[in-house]
C-alpha cells in the first residue's frame, strides 16, 4: 500500500496514523521530494477518473490563474497539470494490495478495504 503525497498534509498525517494504529504495512511516497510516477498516475486516472483525482478544493488549485484552471478539461490536460504540480492530486492516494486505487481518507471505507484484503478478497 502507498500513501502519497505530502508528509505535511493533515489528511496524509491522519491516514498514516490510522494505518499505523491498524498495524497496516504501508510505504509513503512524498511527491514534493520524489515527483509523481507518470505510469502510476495513468493507472490512477484510469481507475478513478480525472475529476475524482483532481483536488479543486486545495490551495494549489486556488492559486492557479483562471486560464490554467480553465485549461483542465479532460484526462490528458488534468494529467499534465498533475505531473507539473503534484499538489493538485487529491490525497492520499492508496494502491491497495488487490490492485484497486482510492483517493482521500475515509476511515470506514479503509477499514472495509483492510477487512477485504485480510480475507483475501
């Protein structure tokens, strides 16, 4: 499981604490320091859709000028922005052991996912 992108993000901190409390093994990737893997981003976009992955409520999105925001109209333009400015990616993104991807932290949903993983589903 991975839990990117930012170590200083409150949501990521909560998610990492929650994972630790559950005893769930996970690897953390800090996009600010390591960048975003283009192949992983493509997979996330395929599974989640660009609208679900694009964080339009965050500071980075709000700081973009109107033209930059208006230019994001499809998966390709969203992907280009996410590669250039990874902080517009909704976080945390988790690659679950069964290959599914999720974005955002919802303890009840994550508990269900961990239960499915433990049961081998």
